[in-house]
């Protein structure tokens, strides 16, 4: 009887682990869609250039995501008609967290090259794709 209970618990725990991974991937894919939506509504001319992390090392992904989140707060909507949707999208991006924070890297956000908002968002999407893999 004990062996049967242990076996059932093992099966249950392993099934929970297997279902966790697809949920995270779905969450990251939804985040990619959110970034793509933001790309179409962001103002790209006459705006502040943003520090854009490019190709961060695997251990520095958490720091890069933090830099992107700080940068999204500086984004502006292309026009007033998309303002409410734009604001909600920014909130979604700022709630995102990596499940494994890894180590904090020595490079600061300010050490990265400044780019336009659309290039900034493309790099953010590229980073999320890297996290999915």
C-alpha cells in the first residue's frame, strides 16, 4: 500500500512539472504578442532614445529584462487615440518577471547603446525569444 501511495505521489509531482513548462512558454509567447502590439502604437520620431540591451549573456537575462522594463516607462503612444490601450500594454510588460533571476550583472542599463523606441522593442522581443528557447 505504501509503495502505491509513493508511486501515485511521484506520478502527480512529475505531471505538475511537465505542465509548468508549457504554461511559461505560453506566457512568454503572449508577452511577444504584447511587444508586437506595442511596436505598432509607439511614437518613434522626436522621442528620447532608449538604452537597449543587445545579446546579453545567459546569466544576465534578468538584468536585461529589468533594463527593458525601465525603458518601457519612457515610451510614448503614437497618438492620443491609442493612449489607454498603450498604457495597459505598458503595465503588462512591467508585471513580467523571469522565473529564474540568475545573477546580477555588472553592466548597468546606461552602459548599453541608445536606440529608437521601435528598435528597442525589437530587441526586447529578441530577448524574450531567447528566453523561450
